[in-house]
């Protein structure tokens, strides 16, 4: 498995084979194939297995606490890696597509809804991404005061709003539209315009600006 990865990469690996390879790094003297299959049977997919709770992972025969912690690290480390990679390049967020590339790592495979405000400088570069709210699978409560505080704290010339829909739906809700209109009026009064509001649903995104809703 390891030799195959070195020579070919992961593209041609099946999901259970990726799990098998990962498990071998923490269970080096065991046949990890049966454990990988048990994970797939219980969770149904690679990403659901890696997003599973540590205690739930430990219910699988052959997985102890060390292995469960290792598997649960993969998702957060992936998000951190992608976020840091983008931050090092720090391109101008001059299109919805570039904004989407920045936001997807922040919300990669999250099971709950989160809301971010991205503070932008005069060159449309990211000053800071502030987590405003973290909620349930279909709701995150957002207080306008927190958005104003974040924008002023980071000396933003403009801001971008962003939240995810873990359900996979790209359609903005009536509440999403009302909140965006309310925040647009508030921020305009502070001369800190909202450039866009992006909804992230798995690998797809919806732009309020592109849809003419901002």
C-alpha cells in the first residue's frame, strides 16, 4: 500500500484502501484491511468515518483511543493545511470564484452551520476571517453587533459574509436574505461595504453578489 502510494498517489485508491493506508500508520503490525472495511460498513463513506466522533470510532473492533484520535485529526488538519496554503499566497479576492477557494477550506465537511465575516483591505486581500457564530445542522444565530466589532477591530475596508449549508442546499433562505439586507444597510452607514455573501454547500458555492441579491 505504501509503495503504491509513493509510486501512484491516492487517485486510484478506493475509499477503504485510503483508510487502510491511514490505519497502518498507527497500527503498523496488524492487517488493517478488515478494520477499514468495518469503518466503511458503519459510516458509509471515507469522509463520514473521518468526521466521526472519537467515542464512536472506538466502538469499532481494533480501534483504540490513539487510532481514533489520529483519524479524527485528518479533517481538521486538512482544513488547516488548505487555509494556510491560501493565506501564504494571499491573492486579491476579486471574484466569487477566488472567494470560494478561500472559504471552502474553512467549512470543509463541517456538520454544523457556521457564519464568518472576512475582513478585507483596500487591495481586496484578507485581513482576518472571524468566526461569528457556530450553530446546529441548519441554523447559526448571527448578531450584527459582532460583525461590526470584527470589521472595526481588523480595520476592514470592506467585508465578505459567508456561511455554510451542511444540508447541501445552495438556495439562500428568506432569513439569509433578510439578514444580508439588514447588514448591508448597517455596514453602508459605517462606510464598510459588504462585497458579497457566500453560501458554501459541500463543494459548491452561491454568491449573493453574482445572483444580484446584494
